[in-house]
């Protein structure tokens, strides 16, 4: 009993689901623009998790204690897991994992610009947990209610795990702040480098973000870039005070009228340059990912060959039994 | 590039959170065979004691109904309110009911 429905009717059904804040699921009809936007956003998100393993992975062998090493390993392993949840969500939209990997290493899809900054000191491990994962949480919590079911479910799992990431970072920095003058200076220097790039993680200002309105209409995004950035600043300023570090922005001040902290404007020229591929580590990150992928090719092929051989043997045995 | 040749099949992963509960779908992953799918599922979906048992099923082996909410498949249950306990009036002072 199939009815031929024209596109308008399908569109109306889609709009109704989105309007009542229900979820769109993989086999539902969806506008092509919605699908494309989701593929771009989820892929970019997945790539960010995968590339995000590199700056911190850099410090695994040099963590100062077994406890810190175990923590860092667990965190980097989580990032891999988050990337995999998101790739799976993206694949429900009809793209393959191989395609996505290819697009990343060919530089045809982006990842968060924050990972193109280097991790120069061990304090960066703490700062990334506190500021970068903190910004990621501010971004991701509203995405748990995104209109696309598989994306929202991946975000729920990720948000549960991110809270460990942020807390371990803050605890690491607090420990260093209780240490020597040199350690405190290390924390301050690290925060100085990461503060502005962390603010840029929310994307360009609303008046320069042409896709935001459509994404919000589709229920993919729930808040604008500037709203999320403000929320992050409001959460972070008191944490910085408690930590005893100075955020490198003289414009930060409580604004009684707005009920929010005022803060300065990030350098959007720098942001655009890093997005264009001119950040300090863009080439290095992609080269590393490409090398890992190509070096792993023989493992993927050997596993496929082994699986094919096993299943051939199995069916031969079954034939013998039934013969 | 031999990207497609190296592509492993997709598996759907189900995890039993603890004894007494059903296995619940938690997501999917790629693996060359079932054994590797179980191992990968452990690392991807149960890093924090989320489960006591894992099922993996090849995604291509799943048969699904249409996802459409107006699917006639579910129509037979739509008008059978008498299958629910609230359909029946029982005086409020009848105990244990």
C-alpha cells in the first residue's frame, strides 16, 4: 500500500517533525541541503576528534607520573572513540568511512582550527582540558538536542565523557599552580597562548556566519556562535580567578546591565588564516594522519584477507557436514 | 588508493548494561569479522563498564520496517485502546487494582 507522495508533502512532514522538536532518523526523507549540512558538520566534528589526538598524544611519553600518563592515555583513547561515534553517525547519511578519511587527508574537509596550534609545554595538556574541552562542552551540550537522531545520540555519549577531560585538565593546572614559580609561569604562558584560539572555536561572529540561521531553522544548531562564546566566557572567568591565572584580555569585566562578562574581539584575521591552512601545524597534522592511514593499509588488507579465508573455510566445512 | 578494497563491513553493536536488562543498540563500527567487531565494540562502547555482554550484527543482515510514522504496519494497534488498563472503569475504592 505505497502512496506516491510529492516532495511538498514530504517536506511538510519533515518540517512538522523539526517544529515539534522531534528527531529525524536516517531513513526519513530529508531535504538535500539538510543532509549536506549535516555531513559537513558531523564529518568536521569527527575529524576534529581524530586530529585532536595529536597535540596531546605528543605528551603521553613525557607525562611526569604514571597517574598523569594513564589519564592522558585514557583521554586520547576517548578522543578516538568520539571520532568513531561521529563517523558512524555521519555514515548513516550515506557517506562511507573511506570517503571521509580520504576527504580529510586530501584537505577537502575541515577540522577545528584549535588543533593547528602546537603543544609546547606540559601545561598545555591541562590548558587543553580546561579551555579547549571546556569550549567543546559548551558547544556540544546543546547539540545533544540536535534534530538528527544519530548525531544527538553520539553527542550524549561524548558529553558524558568530556566532563572527565575538563576536570582532569583543571586539576592538573591547579596542581601546577600550587607548585613552584616556574610552574605557575608555565601555566600562565600556556593560558596566554590558548585563550584566544579557544574563543575562536565557536566560529565566526554571528553577522559573519551565513549558515547559522538555516542550521537553526533545521534544528541542527540550537544556539548561535556568539551566544555560545558568551556562555563559555561567563563560565570560565570565575574558574580563571579560582585558578589564579590572568586571562590575556584586558577588556574582560563584569557587565551588571547585561548580566554577562564583557570581553574583547578575537583576531578574526588569524582565525581565517588558520582555517585557510596557514596555522602553525596544519601541514604537520594532516601529514601525520595521512602517514598513519597509509602505514595501516596492510593491516586493514590483511584482516580482510583473513576474514575472507575464515569464512571460506567455514562454508566448506558446512558443505562437508551437509554432504 | 585501494580505499574500497580495504573497507571493512559495518556492524551494529548491542550492549547489555547489566544482568536483568535487554541488550540495547548503542551504535555501529567497522570490523573485518565478527570477532574483531566484538573486540572493537569493547574498546569503542564499553570503556567505562557500560556493559556485561555485547552482541554484534552485520548491518546488512538487519531487516527493518519503514521508519515512516504513518506506516500502515503500525495501524492495527492504533484503534485498540481496550488493550490498555486505563480503558476499564473500576471504582477508586476497590483495593489492590
